C-alpha cells in the first residue's frame, strides 16, 4: 500500500502483482494427516493482480483494462504532478483520473531520476 500526499490532496494506491487461490482441500487434508506443513493458499494458479487507487481526482468505481505492476510508479508520479522519467518501465494510467485532471495536468517527462547519467 502506498499513500501519496501533496499540498492539495492525498492519493492511496493499493497494488498486488498476483492473486491467490485456496489450496485444494484434498492437499490440505493430506498435509495435515501426514504432519507436514501446509499452506492455505497458492499463487501458482491464482488470478492476476490488481491496482486500487482512491483520491479526489480519481474516477470512482471505474474498472480499467489490464496493466502491469510497472505502471504504478509512473502513475503515482503523475498523480503528484511530478515528471515521469523516460527510462522507467511502465506507463501512466491516465484514464483512471478525471478528464478535468488530465486536461489541467499534462504529463511532464524527464530523462531520468538517476544521478550521474
């Protein structure tokens, strides 16, 4: 969970790179019966991850197409009205913000945030 705050507002980002499925009952019972360690869930067949964003300039209740975990940083920078480095992986998920916000805040781009480059 990430909480970003600037002078005007706060934006909450909750991200997961993967989901989880419960371990099948038969596997859990077998592990318990044999005295071995068992896990209640597994990521191997789990659903994809998610990105939940909440803030005053975020469109409420809207679901968007698939993205990548690498989209979180560029989107967070954009939400704070900070420039996005062109050497970052991922892209800005500007569609999650209100039309007014995207109109008033064109994306700014810099080469990098790394020093010595």
